């Protein structure tokens, strides 16, 4: 399964390739996407999460939203199985 590209990003709105939903914030992974309620986890990535992922051989990048979407889409276009959590109002 491939990672869907982020089709568009503007303040408060994101569209993901293959989805009819317009998201404010979203989680994207190989084969899908869903809305993300940042109140579940906050908007900061805890250092413990980054450490856990790296320990398991997963490359982690924490970037500002526009830069994150650009990086995510570049990797997805190369066929890399990539996931992301995006907050469109930061």
C-alpha cells in the first residue's frame, strides 16, 4: 500500500489524495487517512515518542506544517511508505 499525497493545504483545510473529506487536521499513513483531534495528544511531539520510534528504526522528522507536507509528499512520490500527523492551523 502506498502513502497518499497531501493534495492541498491552506489555513484550516487539508485535502488528501483519494479522500473526499476536507480535514482541518489529519493523520495520514500508507493506505489511508483520518481526521486528527489534536486535543487527544496535544500538538507537540513528546520526546519519548521520538525516542521510541527511532529505537525501532523509524526515521522521524518534526517540522512546521508547510515544510512537513512538502517533505511528506516528496517521500510519498518516491514510493516511500510514510506517515504523518498534520495540524493545519500552526
